[in-house]
C-alpha cells in the first residue's frame, strides 16, 4: 500500500534527526524555538524542497497521519495527538519567514 505522504525528501529526515531531548530542553517549551533548532540540521540547499513537502503534507494529512509520518523517522522523541501537526506547522512558518 502506498503511503499518502510519498517518500520524504532528505531534508525532512535531516529535520527529524534534530528531534531529541536536548532540542526539547533548549527550546524551553516553545514549539517555534524547537522548530528553529531542528531546521538547523537541514542544509540550506534542502530547505526549499522541505518547505514544499511540508506544505503538501499539511494540506493532505490528518493529525494522526502526520504522527505516523513522524514516527517513521529517526526522531528520538514523538508527539501526542496534534503535536506533530503543530511542530510541522511551526517548521513551515519558520522556513517561510527565513526564505521569504
């Protein structure tokens, strides 16, 4: 069965590699700061593709499906309920501000 999100780009996997306890600690409970910290794991030349992928994911998938996408990565932490959606929306917002 084909996954609704398709194959994640390398930048998405890089982003998720930044999701670990230290990132959560340094974000001090702020989802936008967690997003900004994790974006630093994504090389600049992969950020446009990541942004397009996130736009597609957020438009098509439910919060539960987004949790599934995140759980299939190498992220050391996971989110409950709408957490993945909130995190990915924060990542998209930070990328949009940085990229214009």
